[in-house]
């Protein structure tokens, strides 16, 4: 039976105990800042891959909120746009890989198996490990020749090899 380790950190909850009037104010501020954030993100998306014009966007947002909120909103919008573009790039790469895989599968005639890269590598390793040119210690042992390679593997056996 597995024992789970206890969490290392302490869990903290922050809960504001607000009056009804304060709740209305906090909700209104949240909705207002949310609308500014949505508008700034839409603006950033319209700019595309060109310059992000963060200074211009921040200046306009500063007129509608504080400078700190404007900086935070523009920084968040830039981060969201960058993450979205990275996700699109990753998805495009995944689709290209899938297209190549499907294309290679379609090239195989019906009723025949397609050998995978792994099976090809395994077959190559198998043939190379059994070829006479790749087994110098076995060949040298039978012909009593000394191996000229450096390194400790098999050197002692080869120096003392005698013909059978």
C-alpha cells in the first residue's frame, strides 16, 4: 500500500468579507478592468506580428485607468498574444507531422506491412552485431592475431590467445 506524502506548503485562502455596498464596488471595478483588458487584447491581436505598440496602448489605457493598471493590462495582453501564437505554431507543426505520417501510410500497398524506423534500426543492429567484420575479438581469438585497438575491453583475452 502506497503512503502519500503530506503537502510541503501551507494552503492559504484569502477571503474578503465585504459589505453589500463594497461587493457592488469590487464587482464594478472588476467588470471595468475586464472590459479594458478585453479591448486591449483585441487591439493587440489586430496588430498581428508587427510591432506591439505597447507604449501607445499603455498611454491610452492610462487615460482610462491608473498607470499601474495600464502597464499590467498591456503586459498581460502581450503575454496572451505570444502564448496564442506559440500554440498556433505548435498546432501547425503537429498537423504537418500528422500529414506526413498519413502520407507515408498511404504509400504502402494494400495488404502489405510498413516497416517502422524502429524495426529497421533493430534489424540493422542485428546484422551488424553478427557480421564478421564487427566482431574483432571473436575473429582474432580464432586466428591468434593481436588486436591493435586501444582500450581495456577484450585486450587481455587477445594478448593471451592461443590457437585451438
